[in-house]
C-alpha cells in the first residue's frame, strides 16, 4: 500500500507556506491530508506559522507570541515566496477549509514557547468546535502527553529527529521520524508518519518501509512518483 500524501505547510514548494492558496493548491493536486504548524498570538489566537518570528515569511518583524492577531493581519505572508500578498492564516480558517473538503489535518504545536501548554489547551478547544479527521503532533514529549490527556480520542504523533524509541509511550499513537532518521533505522517505518520527503529515492524508501503518512512539499510530484511505482 502506498503512503498517504500529506501536504507539508500546503503545496509549499509552489506557493508561500501556510497560506490559504498553498492549501487550496494541495487539495487540488490530490493531497490526502494537510499539515500545519500552530502558534499562539499575544491575544491567544491560533495561527499557522512555523517560525518563532515572522521575519522569514512576512514583511514584518517580531515574535508571533508578542503580536496580536490584528497586528499579524496587517502583515503580508505571501509576497516573500513570489506569491500574491496574503494575510496570516488562522487555524480556524484552515480547519474550515479542511472540513469543507473532508481533508484530514496533521497539526504540530511548536515548543518551547513562553505560554507553555496553553497552545495544546487552545488547540483542543478549537478542535471541539469542528468535525475533523485530525492528528496532533509535536517534537515535545510533554506537549503530546499533555494533549492526549486533554483530547484522548485524537490520534497523536511524536515527532522524532535523533532517536527512535524501541517502544512508543502510551500517549503517542504513531512515531513521526524525519526521513534522515528513517534512513538510519533499517527495518523500521511501518505505520509511521515521515517528514519531510521530497526526493524520489526517499519516496521509494517510505513506500518500501510501509510508511503510512508521507509529508512532502511537493504533493503533486510525490503522487506521480508513487503512482509510477505501482504501475505494471
């Protein structure tokens, strides 16, 4: 069985990451699921931003957690990647798009942050307002454990970059190795979520190892490679 294609921050190789246009393109390209990172604004709103600051992906400066949603909305998050001007994307807006299309979400909470576990609390509250197929993810073991206590029915992914434990703790439903860790771990990968997979050899490796969810910046190209692998 081929891995499911998860659009990493949307179709982020083609369009600015974490913008509505990038996610709409990923859906149009046939992505099986969408991936996003979430952080809290100063007024405790969930927004889809990867970095601690907005300097790389917008025309502004400052930490996400030090800015209000209104201040973030005044910034352009699209032009830096050659796209059209775009506002910051809230998690509620992305959740609405996913719900409208019946597309699953993989949501990563970022740490460390000054608000500690509040981001997991706000995410659990937001998910309760939507009917979504969603996985929660984090590199922080504490964050995944905390979220599992808040929302036991939501599957969790413990993201891994250096070590792969022999057995997952009870609060983690899936391992989430980076592709470099997958390469260093012979015989492992079945049922895993693997990030970020953009080359044909790594895509083939994920398929051979039985990876269940493959996060990629190139959803259309990845689907084409997987389809070619299955062709007689």
